[in-house]
C-alpha cells in the first residue's frame, strides 16, 4: 500500500499488534488490506512450524510484505518452542563459551527455522549488559556482564539471523542491564553518567548497528544522563538525538510492548504511543496483554487525532511508515533470495514439520561448567537420583508456559529417577523447609536444581539446611551462577531444554547421541 494513503491507513501501518489464536483473525486480515504494517506472534499463536507457516501464509495473502515479528531469543525466552523449551542454549550460555562463530551459527540456524515458517522479524538479540546480578528481568537473557563480550556476541547474532533473511532487533536501548526493577511492572532508573553509559551499556548497540541490524527495540527506562523526565521509549533526546543522529542508525525503531507499566502507568496506552512516535519510534509493539481489535482501533485513532491536533507531525508519521515498509520489503526480498519464502509457502499446514536444533544441543554441552568441592562426589552418579527443583516466580518475559528442569531429562536417561518441585509458597511457611526436600531422597544421589539462588533467600536458606545434612548433593544452577555450593556444582547458564539435557548427560554419564527433533 502506498505511503500516501489516507491518515488512518498510515496510522495502522506503524502498529505491530498481537492477537489470539493459531490462525489469522478476520480483523487482522481486514486491517492488512487497509494499511496494517505487521503483527507480533506470541506463544499462544504457536503450535507447530507447519501451523505457523499456514498462519503467515494467510497474512501474506492479504499483504505480501507484512512484517511478522516474534520474541524468540532462543533461550529461556522462547515463543517458537514454548511447548517444549528451547533446543538452543540462550545468550548467557553462548557468552560463557565465548565463541562468536558459534553464536553466529546458532543464530543462523534459528533464522532458517523462523524464516521457513514465514517469520520476518525477531525481537532479538538481547544486547543488554547484565552488570547488576540482581536484575529481575534480564539475567541469563544477556550474553554477560562485560560490554565488549556482549558486543561481540550481539553482532554475531545479528549477522546470523539476517543471513537467513530474518531481521535482527537489538534490545532494550539504551540498556536494561543495570537495574533491579522489571519494566513490565514499573519504570527502572539507569542512574549512570553519560561517560559510564558510553563505556558499558551503549557498546553492544554500536556493535549491532555496525553489524547491520535492521531494527532496534527501545527500553522503558528512565536514563537521567540523557533525559531526566521521559523514559527512553518516549524521549526525542534518546531516540532521535542519540540513536538516530549520534549513532547514525537508519533502520526501524520499534518499542517494547507499549502496555508495560514502565510507560503505561503514567501516560496511558494512547499517550504512550503518540509520544513514542513523536520521539522517533517507527513501530509499536502491542498485544501481549491486549490482543483484540478494539485496542488496535483505540491506538490507531489516537495517532490520527494526534496528527490532526498537531501533537504528532504528519511528516514524522510518514517517515515511520516509510521505515516500516522498507523493512517489510527487505525481508520479502531476502527470504525469496534464500529460498525460505518458497519453503514457508510449501510448509503451510505440514504436520510433519519438526522442532530441534542439532547445533543448539552441541552448543549447550559446551556451556556447562562443573565445580567439585573437596571430598565431593564424582560424576556420573552411582544409582538412580532424586531430583528436587526450586521454582521461583518467573518474570513475564520468560512466561509460565515453558517447561524447564532436570527431572524429565534425567528420567529419560536414568529410568526410575524421581522428581519433585517446590515453590516459595510450599517451603517458606515451614519451620524446617529442608524436611520435604530430604524426604524423597533417602540414600540416593540428590540433585538440587535452582535458578538464580543469589536472588531468592528462601532457596538459599533451604539449600544451606539441606547441604548440612547432604553435603554430597549435586546443585545445578540454571540461572546466573553467582553462588557456587554443593558437593558438585553444575552451572548451565540458562534453563533451556538443551541445557537441561546437557546437565542430565553429565550426571547420568551416558554416551548418548544428540536428541532427535521432536514431532510438532
């Protein structure tokens, strides 16, 4: 559709709404014929690669250059493999290996899988430097805590994705790593000087731009060094002055989900979207929580009203639409050139499509690190283990639907393995929280599985009690390995399916082939 269409069509072009269902709703198809530039897919939209290919074919039938976006980090945050867990290791694990060629290969492999299902934009990689280990929302989603390591792997991930015809999107600009607040719930403050930001947070974004990243996602962050009033998503100084003018970025600027409380609480949905576009954003992600036509109508109409009132210039809106259309056109050309578009068309509805990354499982094995205490037990275990998993509340970005842990993969390798999972609600009220943990083990090998034990006092306290009785226990840390404890400590650097399998193989000591792809 021409950029010179009517104002409502221009307003629709900058939206990337989500929707409910595994087929394209009538309203989305109608909107694509009336200017809508793209959509965002979530776990609720994904059942299998063949089903996604059929869904994207429906979208392309209405508008061939539609941007089909997904938040697929190939780690703890996975939408494409949410039913099973990611068959790739995730960013922190790749950073722990620190082989940029491997990171590029993993991203290329991911890009092919997404492109073959008709997805054109991935809200990845996470380019944040996780310099605060208490960060509740980034953590293992980052490549690490050192800016130049993060930069190397951010650039590699961008290259790998885009070689497969999927646009990469570095996030969350200008950097969400140094915070103890989750922007889903409130507005974090990045209280660093401009010099500190240049030396740390901004380094990976410069690398992503140098690598040719087609998109950058904004963070709902207050960064007083650049703007003391407006969050980055709504700040002209940050989006236009810093990202566009100083960094020279000419691609698509897309917002993090506009319904997040980091911007919505103060400005409302309509106020946030208008301010974001005026600040320099080109596309607005919405629909993780609000996924219906009425929300899309509200946002489109707010944009139209803002242009008519002069709050948002028509020139700025047209510039945003031009960038949206340019990215859609690039992805079409790229996926035709790679052959992915033909694969996606042929795969539509193909129920024999599979999920599983051989290179991902191989990378996961390289990421695992083992520390043995003096007098600690040897691996592999002798006998059939009992697995206890400590499950902290998961942040919204990771979601609650994706399976994780060692109970299942260990039971597959060592039949008879038993497992139990405890939450804070289960253990915190108890006078002796160690009792139920120890009850199922007897004299068997005991495997204690945790995620970010350093951030959860209830886990740390229970572990201390359990290890006083069973110092030979194996502790498997599937988050950031800040606290090393146990007779044997295994750090996986993430909780993906691939990393769980890698840890289970070490514990079982079996010479096993890579898991075969799983029928969707």
